[in-house]
């Protein structure tokens, strides 16, 4: 441990650089997950390959850098690669770097896992209007396990590790239970009032998984903060559409209750998972200071 601290002092840029590079590499793998998991394909085999079927050489698969050097085109056939691939790699690199700079090692590791889950769920929901169980049920299981193994995730510390671990696990269970229940009851009430499905069950499970990482306060903030973000996104995109007569380039995808593509407007379904995930990360990376203080003042009143 002392050796690691000495390196951190003598080379303060080394560990943050490692976190960013690791994040970019993980982001490259997340691109594979985002593309293959909704298709029920293996994320391991076959190795990365171009749309023409030819395998991508390792030196053409370096996160971010290869896309820039190849100017966004495959070396083998010249077909373009979407800018989203390096964008996701860069986004994941920045999130991993933020985790390392802002949190102690244990919480940084758990935060990196949370960020990876959110990035995957976000883009899959945007593409397919679903959040696979591997990120909801699986994410909840991972969140509970990390909460027990890394009590600092929920701010728990004690000279007796087992006690801190139990308290952290309790916080994770509360977040999981309240997060799922909150979305479920809102969905049920909305369905009863509107006489149609208002929210997918994937969102219910996803907020529960997020709650396992950020606790019940983070789950509550994720629900209502996500709703505010979603409303703002929806309104801006709708105003753009009304003014320009064409869809906004960053408008959320929309579909009818029957699952058919539709123009953005009232009565259509739009993905809510991205908003839940973004709100949970906002809480995790800084908003918890104000949210927790608010709940503390609220509880003092009673």
C-alpha cells in the first residue's frame, strides 16, 4: 500500500491516466454489448469484425485513436464507422476518470461498474426501447454484492468490517426495494388513470438496480430527477419539431403503444431508462450532498 502511495505522490498523473485508458477499453467492450446483447448474440465470439465480415485487426481496434487515424472508415473496405463508437469510448473514459478523481478506491471501482451499466442500458434503450435483464436483474445483484464487499459505496465505515458491510448491504436493499416499488406504483397509477401502459417493467427493474448502487435517496432522486430531465428533453425536441417542421437531431425515439415508430408527440412511448440512469449518475457524482441534506432536514421535522 505504501508503494502505491509513493507512486501516486511521485507520479500524480499515472493513476488517473490508467483509469481513463481502462475506461476507454471498457467503453470499446460496451460498444460490443450494446450492439450484440439485444440480438441475443455472444459478446465474446466472434471477435470484432467489420460489416463486410472481415475481422478487425488489433491495431485498428484501439479505442478512440483508431477511429481518428482511420478517419472513421474501415481499413478493409472503406465503409464508415459511426461516430458513436469513439463517443461511447470517450464517455466511458471520462466517467472512469471522474470516479477515480472524486472517490476513494473502493467506491471508485463500484462507481465504474455503475457507469458501465448505465452507459449500456442508456444506448440500448434508445435503440430498441428495452433494457435487458442483464442490466436490471444482473445490475441489482452486482450492486448488492459490491455494497457488501465495498461498504464505502454507501459511505459506510467501521473498524469492524462486517458491521460496515451489513450496513452498506442494508442501504443497497432499501435502494433496490424502494426504487422498484416507487416506479411500479407510479406506473400502476398512471395506467389506471390513462387506461393504457404508461411505463415499461424494465424501468421498474432498472431503477431498483440503480438504487442498489445509490441507496434509497438516490433512487428517489433518480425517479423524479429523471422525470424532470425527460420532460425537458421532450419539450425541447417538440418545440424544435414545431418550429422547424422536422425532427430534432437529438430527439428521443418514439413509438405507438403497439410498438410502431411514431413522430414525437403526446400519447407516444419514449425511453425513460436513459433519464433514470443520467439522474442516478448526477446524484452519485455530486448531487447527493444537497439531496441527502434535504432529506435530513425533512426527517428532522418529524
